[in-house]
């Protein structure tokens, strides 16, 4: 497993960076925080594009180690780098742009095939087109494909969707999720978008003013009421489940989750396969007693772990379904509802889940 181990210190006078963390060599680790908190600086230091004091190691291989006088130039680091805007060669076709990336690595070192990447990113029909004729989302997919074709040991992505409009972002997110599921290349992903982080990240490192505010699994960080992600309008919980059954008459599927089950729209997955779902806090309401006949399909027994007031006379409630705290669930309710139901920590309640979104 190619674990990433970094520690950087940098003093620019008006801005100081002091971060140290380890990221697992699988999945997506998101660097999250407001603009100016140091996310891109960390990425550039990992790439060797910027010099900070400290060390950077991947799978034990030192790319930088000041104690031993080691600092590899960018071209010697086995990375793929995707910038905010696609940096394609305008005089080359899409195919030749991709071949440029492929030629940067010898045939015997290639771990990612041309056809595999082209199909994963859905760009086969664009191979003979010029980049100028592509939409922003299509150009970015080509840019990601070119980076992957260098067979990197680590993929760095610096807010790759920030230059796209909402529609283009929604178009490209499923392709990024597909890469997550199909390629065993660790990703360090910079973003200030809660929606992107919730959909893509396995682990989140939150930065604030050049320091690490919090770090942990996406499930943990998304459900921490003291952090910005839980207080965002798009606040949500992530739950991993396993397909139990399908109901083809009603086009529904049943997922087993710790402490219960969820009914979701029909999944194109076999019984027994894993599936990750996302539940927005705004789509969860709370009842003191088990509701009777209702149009809501998912009603889960739960226990209140924490309550926190936020702006606009609303309250965030952290719930737990199942034993322990391994399946956190967030609910956003009004202060009036909290007081009317007399909600308190430790109370046994029922979570009514109005919508469940498959993250795939």
C-alpha cells in the first residue's frame, strides 16, 4: 500500500503553512477548506513545484527529506497533476494529447491502458476532435485521462471542477466516481466544495489558515457538528451498505446497513455487492414514536448523540442508527421542533429518511 507521508513548513510572512499528515495509498484524500487556507500550496509542495521545509514520502520512497538532503525535481516524481483548467495542446487532437501522456512512461512501466482510460472517462467519440471544439467538462476529462496515462503512483487534482458551470460539474462527477471505483491509484484532491468532497472523498483533511483543523474518514468528518461541512446547506451523511434484494415490480432495492436496512431506487448491482449512499440532513426528520402508515419508506430507530444550534433558527442533530456510533446520521430541524419534541442527547427516537441518493 503506497501510503503518503508528508510534513511541510513554509513562512511567507503574511501566510504560514505548518501541516503534517499521512494518507492511505488507496482511495481519495480530500484537502478541504476555504480559499487561501493552503490547499494548493500543499499540493504544489507534494509535486515539487514549490519548496517548503520538511519531507514527502510515498510508499517509503523519499521525494523530499531535508534531513538527508533529498529533493527530487517534479519530472522525477511519479505523479499525475490535473489543474483547475485543462492544459491541453491546442495544436494536437484529443488522441495525440493522450498519446503525449502515454509516451512519458515506458511500455513496461505502464499500469493503465489507453482503451481503459478512454472508456472510463467516456471520451472515445472525441478522440479525433480538436480541444478547441470541446466543452469545458469534456476538455477536463481529456486532461484527467492524459494525467492517468502517465501511470502515476499518485494523482494530484487541484480543484478540477472549479472552472466548470453547474451542469458540466454534474456531468463529470460520475466519471470521477468511476475512476475511484476502478483504478487503484491514490488521489490527493483539493476542493472547497462540500458537494464534491461528500461524493468523492474517502478521507478528509480540513485546513484552516495553513494548519490542519481536523482529519479523519469522510464519514467521521462529515458528521462532526463542530466543523463547517456539517453546517453547510448540503450537509449529509455517507453510509456503506450491501445489496440485500431487488423488487423489480416497484423498481426498488433493499440495502443492509449497520443497524437496519434502507429501501432505495432500483440498483443495477447484484445481491451481495457493496453500495455507498448519501443522505442529506435536510431529508431527515425526527419522530418520538414509531410512525404508522406513511409514504416514507425508510424509518430507522436511532439515538441522539449530539445537538447543536446553527443559524436561521435551525438545529443540527447527530443521530446514530445501530449499535455504537459507526452509522452516524444528520438531521436538520427547526429550534421550534427541537423544543416541541423536547429532544435531548441520549434519547431514543425514529429517523424518517425522505430521500437516499446512491453515490455511484
